C-alpha cells in the first residue's frame, strides 16, 4: 500500500470512528487504525494476518513483544503499543471501579482480576487488610512460569510481620487457562495458611484468576480450615 493510499485509508477510518463511534469499526479496522500510527507498509494486510493468526485483539495483546517483532514482522513501536492496550485497560478499570474493601468473595475476585489485567505470565501476589477488610498493602511475591510463582514462606512471613496486619489474601493467575487449582496450588495454600497461623494471622482466601473465570478457595471449602470456621466479616458470595 502506497503512503498516499495508507494516509487516505487512515483518514477514512478516523472519520468513521469520529462520526459513528468505536463500535462502528470492525475488529480488523480497529487494529488497522492502531497500526497505521506505528507501522510502515500495508497495515490493512498486516491487521488481517495478525487477526487470522491470533483470533482477536485481546489475544494479540497478550502475546510477547519479542515474538511479535521476530516472527510476525511487527515494528517495535507497534508491538509496544499493542501491549499497552491491556495495561491502559487495567489503569482505567482500577480508577473507575476502585475496590478498597475485600469483605466478600465477589469483591476479592473483582479486586484481583483488575490487578492481573495486562500482566505477562503468572504472578503471585499477597494483600494485607485491616480488621474491617480494607486494603492496606499489596505486593507481588513472585512471577514467571508456573514452577516459579511459588514464593518462599520466609517472604510471606516477612510481608505479614512488616504489614502490622493479621488478615491476608493471596492470589495468582492462570493467564492461558481455567481458574481450577492444581494439587501444588492446594498444598502451597495449606502451607501458607499454616505459616500465617503460627504468626497469629489468618489467610482469608486464595483467589485464582483464569482467562475468563475466578476461583475462591474459601468459597469452595477447599481446605479444612476454610470449611470448619467461617471468617467473621468475610462472606462467600
């Protein structure tokens, strides 16, 4: 596509967007418009090829930057711009639907879902809350591959002591999968719960965020401690 034709095509898409709104554009047109500001060459064809390969802008945005540049011939500027989409979405979500109190499984799921928007790979985070279940502090304990996302109990104990709180939430994500806990997830959660109890603290819940669902350990009574003693102030709903 010649530069003149590309510029004309971009102006047509901009006009369609301005007059009719973002939803008036097809997914291919949305991606083409984005690429036209950061890529040379035939951006219409590139948008078509990328969506044919990845299926949606959402899936494309979750792809590694280096992979896009190396295997799909996407410019560095375009690859970074595409990766910024979920990150900006996360920022807007956190500002618009700011959750500061984790007093139910629903609020905990929403809180941690927002924290994993735009993340690359798996992460394990821990959140301290006060006696009214208001969020005090959140920290990323580990990130990387599934085998790397289990933090040391010393790191967890150190966070617990320094936070001056006695109630904690733990969460990790399954970016490309369902929010079903593995055997290792269950064992790790049990050990963390026991470690916190020895410090006079309690693990309120462990939330797993999948690609399109969320799972609460307490809601599903997955550990004996969770099913035997309901946590006052934290409801399963």
